[in-house]
């Protein structure tokens, strides 16, 4: 399989295919602009390190690389629902939907300026999905969903991005000031409003913000600011499991939670996307890293 993929889609030495963890097929990106990896299992980006910076994405040391399980860390794709918002007639369906355990197909690869791009595609139920990732000094992501049914359909989606941080208690997230958010820790599901100060962390955090604004992750410990710019995304999820929940997850190291935070672009109820027959919707995310003092 890797030989066939390389014959058809390799971009010189900049993008090649090889067996990854668990024997799963991955694309490996090595250019002057960045180092990156994306697995066809789940269309899952597990690494992006722009030149001159530390690793941007967090990956658990206990992550599973199995064909029927999601990978913990990187950028999982949540679709066609988020978390436990599954259809009532499918109570045993997986959390976050099917996309993150789906086998995605390579549709195209190409040079993109100083970097390279890959387009992945898959079909889930009556939806066609196309995922375009461009790896360079910035990471550009574009998820297009097409309703192939002959009637309207509604879905949720998220790019569940895990960021590496120096220490969760020492970072700040800005850009969400004044936004409403659903506080979901412990099943509370209560609506709150962010104050006029940056978001900081001193306990388990699981919030679905109703915001289309760009956000910034300020990490003085690593001397960097990470900018997350969204397009056609009405929701931003911020998550850290803290000590007890991390200990309860088999694919999450007990002592790993201080080194990560999720900041996710999405469209989640009440901002789920409704598409008419043959209609498409595209959500984008661009991630940039800058040094800070």
C-alpha cells in the first residue's frame, strides 16, 4: 500500500508515505518550513513542528494506534456529532462520531509555496468529506462536508486540536472575552459568560464557547503565542481533563494533563450545520506560532 501511495502521491522527499505506529499508514512531511505527520486512520494529524519552534501538537504517550480506536492527541476530526450528542436511536455509537476511526483516502498532494499539501476524502453515511491540510510555517486546515442525501441533514463537527503547553497553570487564552459558553464539567451543562479577562486554568475545564472569534494561546513558559484563526466556525471548545479525569482514561497518562490543552474549532449545537440536499459547508482553521517575551 505504501509503495503504491508513494508512486502516485509522493512529493519528492517533502511528503512520503510509510508505516507508522501500529503499522498504520502515515504521510511524513519534511521540508525547510516544518516537520509533520498525518495518519490515514482518522485523517489524523499527529505532528506539526514549524521551523524554529518546539512541537506544537500534543500526543499522549499512551495513545492507541489501532484500526478501530481513535488516537489520543494531535488533531482528531469529530463528525457527525460532538461528544455524546449522538442520535437517540444509536445509544451505543461512539463519542465524537465516526470520522476519527474512519480510513481516509488520499485524493491529492502538492507543493504549496514553502510547504506541502494533502487532500484526504471519505464518506460517512450520506455525507462526503474532504479534508485539505497545508503544512508550512503555518498550518492551514479546511474541512468540507457535502450532503449527498436527497433531504436536509444536520451535523456537528470539530477539529479537536491538542496543543503542547509548558504548564497548564501558567498559560492564558485570549479572544473569548465576553462570549457565552456551555460549562459541561460533571454534566453541569450550564450557560455562563466569559468575563473581560483572559481564560486561565486551575481546575478541570470543559467549555463550549459560542464564538467565531480568533483566539490566542499565550505560553510564556515556552516563549510563544499560538494563534488560531477560524472560518465558518461558530464554536470554540476549550478542554483540559485535570488530574482525576486523566487518571480515569486508559489512553491518557496520569501525569500528562499539565502539558496540554485543547482549543477546538467547531460547529456545535446550537450552531450545528444544516445542509440542504447536495449543499456543502467548509470550516477552516489556520494555526500560526510566534515567539513572545
